[in-house]
C-alpha cells in the first residue's frame, strides 16, 4: 500500500472508531429519551385512571345514598298502608311502593355495574403502576450506565482526538483535504480494499489498467465510479 494511503487508512480507522463511540452513546441516549416519553405517557394514563376511579367512587356514594333514601321512602309508604282511609289512598300508596321498588332495583343494578367498572379500573391501574415502576427502574439503570459510559468515552475520545491530530500533521495537505471532503469528516470509509478487480464500496469492476497499477503499487488508484481510494488487503487475502 502507498505510504500516503496507509496514513489515510490509519486516520480513517481512528475516525471510524471515534464515530462508533459517539454512535453508541447516542443510541443509549435515544433509548433513555424514548423511555422517558413512555414514562410520561404511562404517568398521564395512570393519573387519568385515578381520576376515573375517584369519580366513580364519588358517584357510587351518591347512588348508595339515593338507594338508602329510596328504601326509607318505600318503608314509609308501606307503614302508611295500614292508615289508608279509602281505596284511592291505598292505591296511591301501593303505586309509591311499586315505584320505589322499581327505582331501587334499577339503582342496585346500576351500582353493581359501577362496582364492577371500579374493580376493572383498579385492576388496570395496578397493571399500569407495575409498568411505570418497571420503566422507572430501567430508566435509572440506563442513566447510570450512560453516565459511566460517558465518563469513559470522554477519556477515550480525548485520547483519540490527540492521536488524530498527530496523524493529520503527517499527511499531505491535498490528500487530507480530499479525505475530509469524501469521508464527511471521518464518518464514511474512503480508503477501501479491492476484491480482485472489484471495488468493495460500490461493487463495480474497475478498469483493467487501474487494477494492474493497483497490484503493482503504482501511485494511488481511485475508483472511477465512487471515488474510493483502493488498496489490496494482502493480510486478509493470505488468510
């Protein structure tokens, strides 16, 4: 491999290692941000369920009071039956009793449905509460992990930046300018191995003369299709 190309390859490997570290940190950070959104939604849903349960309980107390009043009304009407002075009074009291029984029966049915609804809401709230606790636990662990990784990465990145800076000083200025432009400041591989006569970046066959020059180590061979700088990986080839 050409000496200048070898230097670029070393620089490229350092940049790719740098971006790998930053990407790993970003991925964990994205996971934490996503989980934070889930937590926020879960807490909001849990709050809504609590409000629904409170409202349902308040309504049940009101209905229980209505049922109690209705029962007292029915008993009073039944007691007054014995004091009825005529058929008309007796029929009116009987109507009150029947109405109270009908209303009481409906109240009891509605209360049973309401109690069942409250029970379902409480069950759902318990599930959501367990989910929230689970998310909070993992969120705290992830934040601790990110904090630990970040501290390690900062040290590693600082070391890499120092090595990169030193490597750049020993590379031809024009080659460096070409590398920075094509690699998007080290994010994309520019110096790539050739697989026989094929560029491994674009998978296209390079011209025969370029391949001959590449094998002979004559200058720097550039892929005419994707502009990658090519080299032959003899170590990999031997293996």
